[in-house]
C-alpha cells in the first residue's frame, strides 16, 4: 500500500502539528506519521514557557521589547554559544508565533509575561505561557487541526522503520503497521520526532560522562536522530548539555523523575529562601544555598559525584512559613503533610529522630554529616558563614525529626541534535544539504537554540516557529 502527499511529516508533536496546520491551510495535502496513539507529543508534559520580544501581549501590558533585545539577552546568557543563525531566526519569528496563538484564542496565564528566575533571567518580562501549561498551546492547535482534517491524514501508531531516496532526493518513508508495512511518499519530508532523553542507551552513547535522571516525555527516544544518523545526518552540540536541578526519583531504580509530580525548589533561592543545607554524597556542603543564579547552581552540582545531592532540614525548617505567611516547603506544590507522608515511605525522602539515624538511612558518612551540621549551626549562631558566605542564616538544624531529600541534576530536554542550515534543511556529516528533507523541534537540540545554558522559552517557541515556517514555505 502506498500513499503520496505534498508534505510528509514524521512526528505529530509541537513542531509537526504546527507544520501540518500551516501547510493544510495553504491547501496542501499533508501526511503525518506518529508512533504514539495520540498527537501533541511533549505538549502533554511541558511547562509550555514561550519567549518572544515585542509580542502583542507585551504591548498590552506596556512592556517595550524587541527580537533584537531578546537576541542580546540570549547571547549574554549563553555566552555566545549555540547556532547563532538559528537563534536569530528563532527570535525574529517568536513574536509572530506567540501572536498567532493569541489571535486564535490562546488563554495566557494572568501573570504573564514574567521574568523567570528558574533559569538565568532575561532583562525584561518575556516569558509567556498559558493557564494550563503547554496544554494551553495544544488546545488552540487542536482546534485548528480538527478544522483541517480534510487536508491532514494522520497515521497514529505507525513507527517509522526507515527513509529512502528517489533520484537523489529524500521522498519516502516506510512505517510499521499492525498489518505489515506502509510506504508513504512526499514531495518534501519533515522530521520532527523530538528529543532522546528517554532512551538511556542512546543518551549515554552521546553523553558518556553525564549521569541520566530523565524527566523527558516518555516517547522522546531519539528515533529521528538514529534514523538520520544512519543516513549520514550530522549530530552535534551534545557537549553543550546542562542539567536542570530538582528532580526527585519517587521510585528508586527507574531513572525517571517528573517535574509535574515532584520537584525540589533548588534552582534558585529567589522563590524560596533556604531553611536547609545541601550536602554531597560525602556529607559536605558544596555551595551557597542562597545563590540566586541558576546557572551557577547547576554547574556546582555537575562537579559532585553522580550529579546529585541531599537537601537536609529539620522539623522547624519544614514547618516554618515564608515572609508572606505561606508554608512554601522545599517540594514545589506539595504540602507539609505530603512531605511527611512521603518520608514514611523512605524512598526519596528520609526521616530520622537523630543525625546518626539520618546518616544511616541515607548512607551518608555519619561523622562527616554530623560535623557539617554542627559547623552550620555554629554559623547560624554567629551570623556568618565563612565557608560559602550564605546570608540567610535563620534556621539551625537542631529540632528532630530530621529530613533528607535526594535531589538530582536531571535531563529536561536534549541538548544534542541533528544539524540543519538556516533554511532548516538537514545536513550530512560533511555539512552538505540532504535534498528534500528538513528538521524542526527538539530534533535540532536545545544546544543549537539556547547554547550552553537554559534560555527561557527557547525550546517550545522555536519548535512552533520552525514548524510553521516549513508549513508556510515548502511546496510553493
């Protein structure tokens, strides 16, 4: 069985849906292949933070911004790393993309746009998102998608087995189906298969010195990367990888954590002043828990064994309220009772009525941990931290029971990706254009769009924008 389309897309996630919608609106026939049983990809999972300079929302809120200012901020935060031509393309298109969603009824969170401090902050309120995270984006796109079904044929549960050339141009894919194989052809192929953070073997091959604790969407298994590499596609920028702090492995041994379920507030101290200390696997403090810069904190953790550490606090620190009278415990969105209940399980949060008991349950060296806590308590008494210059020294660790949370530097997004040129054409290992085949989305890697840093909104916004660009330009 064979079917032919004007544009053939692999991956019905953020970039793939955007591409299909734009192409179908132009009257082109679109085939889109998806290995999962649903469309939307990581939009079911992501926080949905977009960034763009000079959007209609910013103008309504009286915020003066521009793509040029956005680009300067990214250069500052990333220290000029990444694919600068792609970054320029992304920031120029970003306000158009966010306005596109806005014009189609996107429901912005009332506080947006904001400056986000979980990453190194932009100089202006530029991060824009919906009331239901990335699902707000999916809601708008689903409406447009449904209205265009006459021009879009979606093949769910059709994993791709391979791609083929005809007369030197990539035009054909072979899919697996319940009945056997299906061959689809397109005048243009667009690969938008997402990242690879949920494929431990592939991740470790690309990042042999990086521990993997994954919080990526379960279908992010690098299928497109592997397929393109088998056909001389160039993989690049894995060396720019940077983790995100806060992952909690609720079920030990799974190698999985989930930002939406359990995440420790350790990315910055701006949202929560510390009532705890951070110790490495040897029982030593290793950084200033007051540090506000997310990038500095991330790099401190990558110098520790296994890129993980323990957050240690006592009953007083757990029960304390912040300056606004809110509980604001260490786990984002959790109540004190949730933390206590999880501590009873003793899987990722541990509880003991003595420091010795806490050391035993966490397998931290008791003498070192005891000395670390005693030194910190003395610093609180004297109002000065000579080790790390921490300023917030209100709470000692002296009120039993004592608690410890094992926190990981986690993978939220893949930094390595397949190389494309400024027209989003996939390049081979010699840097030459592969005719007829294009890429967008996390397939390109966050390293290309954000450099060796987390620049807010530079994952989902370029995915939407580049998908739209391909849907608007291919097949003319």
